C-alpha cells in the first residue's frame, strides 16, 4: 500500500531481534521465530512454543527482502520497488540472481516511503524500475533514487 513506516513497524513487532528488551517475558533465543508466545493469562506467560519448526523465518525474509526493501525477482529481471520507513536515508543490497551479482544502492534523499525517481544500471539510465536480467555471470552496479 506504499506505507513503509507502517510496514516496518509491523515487522519490528514480530522480529526476534527487536524483542530483546522484553527478554524477561519472552523466553526464547532472541534470533528465533516461534509459532506463538503465551499471553498474560497463560500459566507460563512469555513462553514461546515450537521454535525452529515454523516457516516464519523464510516468509519474513521474503516480506523484508521483496516487499520492504523491494528487490523482487520477475520473469524479465529484478524489480526495484522499496517501501521503507521515511526516516531511512537508503540502503545497500547484494543480490545474486540468475548467475549474476547485483550491487544495489537505494538512496532516499526526499525521505519518502515509496517510489523510484531514477534508476541507473552499470552507468546507464533505465526507464522504470526493472533491471533486466544479466546472464553473463558478472557483477552489475544498480543505483536507485527514491522520490
């Protein structure tokens, strides 16, 4: 929906690394997703169940890498479509895709949540937000400016 602040806030609420401040309540390794965490009315408040057994980590990787950072595979290449918090200045990603390596830098000088103003691939301007797939096995530099 283009609301990067909202999306990242929701991610932060379920990401194990952001739960360390409640470690006396949340009893599980701080880097592990669990199936559930027992609520205040439970006999063992804060106890996490079924760690390491869910697909949650994989699905969160997809959510973060493809929908917040916005680096999504497409039939024709990689779509660069970040939806990030407005206070982020940008980010960098190294993405392997179809045998090539893409060094992607996203800059957010206007501090927007979404939208690509310009895209440059290996020094050449590209219309839109699709980086065509390379099959040469080499490295390619991608620079995107949000706005």
